[in-house]
C-alpha cells in the first residue's frame, strides 16, 4: 500500500479525523479536526467516508514525499500548494505519483490547512479514533520529519468533483453567534459580553481560543465564590478570574470550574478554528434578547 513520508512539518502537523464522541463520561474528550467543515469537504472532494483520517497543518511548512501513487485534496486555510515545485489547486483532487513531493506553504488567509488523503491515513486507532488530542495526549504523536504514514485502501468509485470554490474572505470583525450558558448570572452585566469587539490572543490553541478586551466583572453575589467542576462542551465561553473569555475548542477539557456564560454555535466554531492571533471577533446572541431573563 502507498504511504506518505514526512520531510518537514512547520509549527505543527497532526493526524485528525472527526474525533472520539461519546466518551466524556469516561473523562475523554472528542478532539478531532478544529475545522470539521474543512475536514468533511476534503472527504467529499475525494468521494470517501468523512470519518477517515487526514492531516491538520498549522501555518503551513509541511512537506511530504509519496511512496506509491496517492490522491489528495487540500482544504481549510488557503495558501500555496505545490507538487515538485509546480502549483496545484486548492479544493481539487490531486494525484501524486511515486516519489513526488507535496508542499503546503503558509496560508494567505486562515490558520489551519487540511490534507485529505484518498483511502485515509491508516495509523493506529486509540479509543476508536486516529485524532491527536493535544490536551489529553491521546492518539498519534505530532508528526516529525522521517515519519511515514501508511495510506488505506481507496474507495472503488473515483472522485467526481473537479474543484470547489475557495471560502469567502472574513469580514473585519467576525460574528460568533451565541446561545445562553448556564452561568450568565455570574456576570455583573452579561450584555458586556456582546457590547465590544474582542481580539484573538496569541495564547490560543486547540484547547481554547482566548479573547482579549475590556475585562468582564463578576456579579457581587459571586465575587467570593467558586464553582465545583461542571461538564464542558466545544464552544463553551468560560470566564476566568481575569475576566477575559476563553472559547473552548476541539481539545477542551471535559470539566471546568469557571462559569460558562454562553456557548458558540457549532457552525461558527469551525470558523473560529481558522482565526489567527490579532483577528477581531464580535460575540452576538443567535436570538435577540437571549441574554435577558
């Protein structure tokens, strides 16, 4: 069977699929691709099951050599993609012959590029998934030069997609739509969450996106209180003691003790996974008036 040899990795390259759902009661988070829509798009382009594993490449710099013929598709953050130095298309099936070199450059828009491989990456599963959970340390280790990734058997039917359109450019301040969380009453003014533009911090990662702005303050009744740990989900907007919100991402903990005042809707979480540090975001209620009792 064919394989991909890792030559360079850039800041971070992880094997990801759609994660390991349903294990939170055992203390295991779902993990999986930070931008699930991009991962699923790659599967559709290659006419294969979306649960198959591919690569999540942070800020480019990934270079791979093929052993045997392989068909791939690049989705997610846009950037230069070359095969043996020749530019190839984003969002299209690309056939690589034995010995060719694929390189993913730094994105021009977005943060994470996804490489779907026809047949999927046939690395060992951990608890039913090939995803790397960076918080729990589960799944395949982050890739290093010299690693060789076996490719699984491709589907019988060939891809029928020629090329998909690239994503539209993000507005100046991306809107993230919220539903109310269980602890909104812990803030002195819940509307302060949506009354300003927040900035994505450079301390963000797959565990959570930290937002910086004018600090939120606790209601006087809760200033000297702490919560017992409660269950957490992807998209939880948690407010630590410093008043700077954190939006939990793909590798979030399964429990947490800071108040969750809102939850970002799942479709917006895929877009959040593509936001670089310094990007501005605005939080807004999905239904007007949702913050009011």
